[in-house]
């Protein structure tokens, strides 16, 4: 969300992300940090600083948000609900409320949902009627049961977003989530991101040794990965047909180059888009 807020300080034609709510959803210290990036040299310094942790990650994070926004825009007239898995402080549901009054379900761990509720009260006075906050543990709880308790119907053609989440789950947790989506109505859509399995296993660090030490060696935060050639078969077991994969090179061509930006993208993370059959 800091990245999305900082991107608002770029001239409109150079922005990789449009999100006028991002800065408002941040806590005060981070809003002050974002304010400093209104000065172009400070903004450039911050973007370069992000490359120290993981070269290319700024472009990855920005482009995956654009990719998801594009897919929602393409299907908005054909879906009945949006479900954001691992919603965090994401503002997508609140921006979507301006365009279409379809239910949006924000799903995350109880501690994150409590923080989100507090943030939404501060910024908006409370969530719109179309947005429902759903607390669950992806590793233990049944997804569709939790959604149903908040008004989700299995005949909805849902648009499920799983951005920057799968690597934090175990393989069992990812499979449990997909199993929970097995009952999604035909025509539902799923967009998700994943990191490559060879990074998780330490066989290729993609120039991000600092990140690897943080998420795999010191804290064991990341657990799950896939390889691009495995994705179609992996999700097919749960009734999903892969429509498109967008690797870093494609995302740079699609979003970064037209904006006149010279930002590399890491090969570490990919985005995938699928339909329920």
C-alpha cells in the first residue's frame, strides 16, 4: 500500500498504479513518509532503495496490481461478487464501490480484519454496505463456509483475488483454499500471484539474497511456490482452467514501458488468471 500511495505522486501518465485511497489507509508515520516522496528525487531514492531488498520488486508489485485491476475491469459486468483473499489494507473494494454495487468480501486473519475495520472507520466512518469483512485462518478454516456466513451465495459468479498470499501459506493451506473454492459457480474467475518454487528451495535466488534470508532463513515466512509450467495442472485439479499467465517480462512490456519508466522486474513472481469450469 505504501507503493500504491507513492505511485500517486508520479505524474498521471507515468503512474503504474491509480489508487487515491492508498495514502489515507496508511498509518500516520507511513503517510508522512509518502508525503516526502512528492519531491521527485526523494521518490526516486525510495524506489532505488526498494531494489536493495529485491531487484525488480517495485515493478512486480505495481504491475500485479494493474494486472488484477485490468482483469476486474474486463469482467465486471459478468460477475456477482468480488472476494479478496488476504485483503490486508487493500483499498480495491472501496474503490470498486464507486463503480458497481456488488458485494465485496475481504478475507484475512482475525488480527488483520480487526485492523482493517479500525482503519475503515477512521477513513470512511465505516465500511460501505457492499463490503463485508470476513475473519478466518486459511490453514484451518473452510473458506466458503466463512463466506456464506457473511452472505456469499454459491450461485454467485465470483471474482477471487489472491494477491501476494500463496507464498505465506503451506502447500496444504493453498490446497485447502482451492478445495474451498471447488464449489464456486462456473464462470467465476480467479487471479493470483505466486513465487517460483526454485526460490523457495534456494536453488535460484533471482538476485534477492537479502529477501531470501529474511523470508526463508531468518523468519520462515514463505513456504509455497510453483513453476509456470506447473500452474495449469495444479489448479485444474480443483476445477479451474488457466486463461493467462503474465510473467515479469510481459508485465514490463504491458505497463512499465508505455509509462516511459525504466524499471526492471524480478523473475521471482508471476501472475495467473483462471476461470471456473
